[in-house]
C-alpha cells in the first residue's frame, strides 16, 4: 500500500482552478487510474490520491474544527475508496464526487465524536486539556451548512460547493435526479432562513 502525505493546496499551485478544468481532461487520467485500482493495483490509488487529496482535504476542513481531524477524514475516505472499490459509483469515470461525499460523511461523524469528547472533557477539572480549536465561521455560512440534515448537506456539497450538475450528483449519491432537486430546494430554503436570521440577530 502507498504512503500518502497530505499537503493541502500544494498540488494545485500554479494550476487553473479545478472547477475551470474540463471534466474530460480530469477524467481521462481518472479512468486509467481507476481501472488500475479496481484491478487491485495500489499505484492507481496513489495517483488518485496525489491528484485529488487537496480538494478532498478542503472539503473536510470546511466541516471540521480541528485540522488533524480533517487529515484523518481524508485518509479514511481514500481507505474506503480502496476497500469498497467494487461498489463505488463513478461520475463520468471519476471517483471524485464519491470521495467528496464520503469525506463529508466521515467529517460529520468525526465532528460529532469530537464534540462529545470535548463535552466530556469540559466536565473534568482540567481546563488546559479541554481547549479546542474553533472555527472562524462557527456562526456563519459553514455553521449553517453543518446544521442541514445529512442528506441535504450531501447534495449541497456536490452541486453548490463543488459545481457538479444535478445529474452527476444523482449518480454519485445513487438517488433519482428528482430527489436531488427536492433536497437542494429544501436546503436552499433552510439556508436562506438561517442566514436571514443571522442578519437580524447579528
């Protein structure tokens, strides 16, 4: 198995914005590497990791308050990509949407676990041990995103935050496109209400 090193953003320096790159240009490499991975070749996984780990890390960092937890979420997502390679849903030959959805689910689980742990520490008379890193956006847009139901959050992550079409999000999540549309509509309504409330109370 390969030994990855997560270095956020370094792999994207001096490159065009990934959203501006054509899906075909990105997926040509993904198709070949996915074929290698699906045949049990860890070098395919290593190349996919090198290509996508920065973007997957950024998604995890949006949902987690502690940087090291975001790194753990990335590693778990790529491990699951390898372990579940027989059932991964690809979009135009790429596993990136699946990775973004998986790292989001992992991040939510880690954040819940971390929150319970911090609450437990807060009950112990050791102030130094209970210090935690808090998000600069804890009362902003990302906090509102975290409060969305998980199914709606998954749709928002793929369509709004990463620019995938509704059809592609439906493929990645394994749901009908009509379900994507309805979840996205509900999520937008919830976010509008929350942000409007923030403006009133801010």
